C-alpha cells in the first residue's frame, strides 16, 4: 500500500516518470518551528538554521567524550554479533564495517546522547514539538579509498520511501574525527533547503539495499544541482572532533572522496517531529525496514 | 635498453620487487638550485619552495588572460584535428577531452606563456640553469563526476619511465578556473619533497596508456603516505583563476573527486634543467612517447 491509496496529500511529488525535468517546488514550511522556547540553541543558531538550513555547534563532545565514543565504535566493529547483525553494513572488498544502524538501540552511549538535554532540547527547539528518532547510525569512512556520496536531499528519500509527509525533521551529525576541508567531509548549499528538487525515475524494489552504498535513484538532475550551487554556493562542515552539525532534512548535501590517510567517523541521529510521523511511502511499493525508518513514534525524554 | 645497461648510477631505485617495503630515501639535492639570480621569484617564494617543495603565485594571469586561455581550450577541444590527435586524451564514456599533451606545440598561447620572462625566469631561478620543457598539457576536469588522482610523486614516474636522473625539475600549474577547497584541487604535503618513496612492482609495457587515466604502478604504499602525512600535514592549492602553483618534481601530491558543478582546468608545464636530461628509463623497458617525455633538450629562450 503506498500513500497514493491512503488519501494523504503529496506536497512533494518525486521519483516521477516525465519527459521533461519537473519544476522545482518552493517550500512553505519553516526549518525552525515555533512552539518550544527552552533549550541550548542560541537565537543566532536558530536564525542561521532557518536561513541556511544548517548550523554548527563546536565542542558538543569534549576530547574525553570523543575518545570514549571512538573506543565504543571500535569495540562494536569487532563484536562478531554486531558484525553479523543485518543493521550493520560491512563493505565486501575490505570486510570493514561502514555503518551501524539503530545505533541508539545497540550502543548505550548513543542512547544517552539522544536523551542528553543539550541534544534533545536542541532538536525540540528546532522542530517545535516532542521528537522521536527516525533513524540513527554510526558511520566509519576509511582513509585512502573513502568513497563520497553524491548530492541529495535526505527528505527526498524519507518522503518517497518512508512516507514522511513534511519537512519537520532535523539531522545531527557529531564528528568523532577531525573534519578537514580535504578528507571528504560534508558539503552543503546554504539556503537550498528551501527548494524541493523532484527526482526522475521510479523506485526499484528494495532500493535501500543498494542506495545505502551508492544512490542511483532520488538523485537530482545536474542542471538542478548547478542551479542551486550557482544560487547558494557551497559550504563545508569542517572542525575538530566533537563538533556537531545540525542540518535540515531537505538540505542539499554531498561529499567527495577521501584519499588522505585521515578517516572520518561520526554519530548520525535523525529527529522527527511527533507531528510529522509517516504513514505509507509516497513513491515506493513498500516500507523500508524499521532499523532504517522507525515506526515506533514514542517521544524521547530525558 | 634501460638505464641499468648504460652505467648511469640510479640514486632513486623504484618499481622494485621486494618482500618488504623498501626504505625511504632522503634527498640530498636542493629544490632551489644556485646559479640564476635574476627573475620574478622573490626570496620568500624561493625559501618557501626549498622548504615546502612548492609555492603559489597569485595573479600570474589576469582575468582577461584567463578568459582567452579558456576560449583557446574550448576551441581546441572542438577542433576535430586536435580531438583525433594521439596527444589528446578523450574520455570514452563522455566523449570529452580531458588532456591535450604537448600543449606548447599545439597552442601558440601556451607556447608564449612558456617563453614569458615571468614564467621562464621563474623556472630558471628555481633550477639554477637553462631549462627546457619536459612535458606540457592543458587539463580539463569536469564537474559532477571528476575523478581524483591518487597520491604520487611525478619524479618517481619521470625517473622510472623517462630516465630523469635527478630532482632538478619543476612543474607549473596555472589555474584557469577557481580552485575551491571542495572541487578536487591539488593537495600537497609541504616538505615531503625531501623524501623519495620507492614503489613496489615492475612497470608493465606501455604503462603510460593506462597510467594517464589511473595510476596503478608507481603508487606509494599506504604506510608511507600515512607516515608523510603525519610528519608534514596536507595543504591545498586554492585560489582564483589565474593563480599559479610551482611545485617540485618530487612533491607528494594527489586530488580527490569533484562532485560540485564547478569544473577545473589548468595549464601544466614541466621545466627540466638542461643539466638533468634523461637518457634511458631507470625502471621500464622502453621510453615513453616524446609528447609525454620530450627528447628535444633545446633550452627555452624569450
């Protein structure tokens, strides 16, 4: 059953089969929602988030915390049970762990981070409501041969394949390694979160199995990327380990390859508003597994 | 006939077949050679070159000159005679021109640049002698899907495959497009030019045919790259179009991929000292074609 049959209005049609490139859709929703006034996010951070679709908080984790998160990551990647878990993505050629999904259910440290007031209240300030975790993971990108990830909006996928109706969702990426301008860190287009870019092509069955490694569907046309880059420019998420990037679900972002010896790892948590819960996918035959797109909408509390 | 049979001493053995990683070789030659005192390079630039193995000259070309070089490049890539020339590297998938070798013989503009006192005398100041062009080319790297180039020392190849005996050779890369930190520009390790990294593995026949696209032979071991990066750090060649990078033949450098819409193109000229002319290759069965490694050692004059 897809959303088409549920009667929920699709404000962001995508994965369309069309002769011509579909029109861009200007967003009417805010990035920062009213309704939650207490929390660690400063007015400047919230203004930047509304305007650019992202903002960076330095030193969310201190050196000691970074070290223990990294140790935890190492321990998890060595745990045979974790490696064998379907929520763990292991790269075939190298036999190395790339991502561990549902990290907040697997790692107590990540679970605590999700409930930490400086994280949870920050998310609630942005989304203006109670929130739950739509997705979480720990990522490990190797040096020397780290592949990049092409330009995309996460919301495009979460709308098409998971059924998130609106853009009331925010991601937190906490760097566990230093992000240099040259080791494949995230690039974002400030302000491009205000534009939804419909993508061409239908969603293949079980698309997530390949799309987590390399996205081929839900990829914007080059003309659209060029237009947005021309209009908004490109910024990089750089900074020492422990820095945190909050970015809107519709931020246009991507990353290049990493040939430097400096690997990158991060904890990635997606908070969705409890007023934006998904029903059926808008452009896929069936739902993705719950470890990729949660169906338990219980609000997070301290 | 390889250099092994000519009796010329091989100070930089490479392409070795070994059980263990060969030792790194510390260079005894300078990067800036005495003997030429007049020219546009400032004492600071020469000091930086000696110490780091590279330096950047801003505004070597002004906006008008950049524009005419770019127009020339466009005209050349559209010229059926140039496209059919063996000196032109055309990417099969896209049918786009990536490089035009012997650019100084094909383009009058490049030829003039080579003879321009602000270029020629700069090269002579660094190499301390008369110079000739070992190689020249115009490069065009597309946006969206520009592939990077893995870490390497140019000298390693020019020594192994062309027979350059010593490190008395310098490259000039003139940016014809803006180099951002995020569109796949050159990365260098300042100071790593003082270390020669012998590489494992023999040179296949006609290696240049594939190595110009992706280098598989003459690639340093990951441990060596990690060691040099740890010791020297990484810097990027960024700056507006018209900026010029002078870099020593043994600089350890590489570049990441480019997924941004901003392509990169540059003019690349390799000056070799007339006192460092090659005889036979040190680690290859036969010489590469002359459009890749010149055998005409006539000094360049105004």
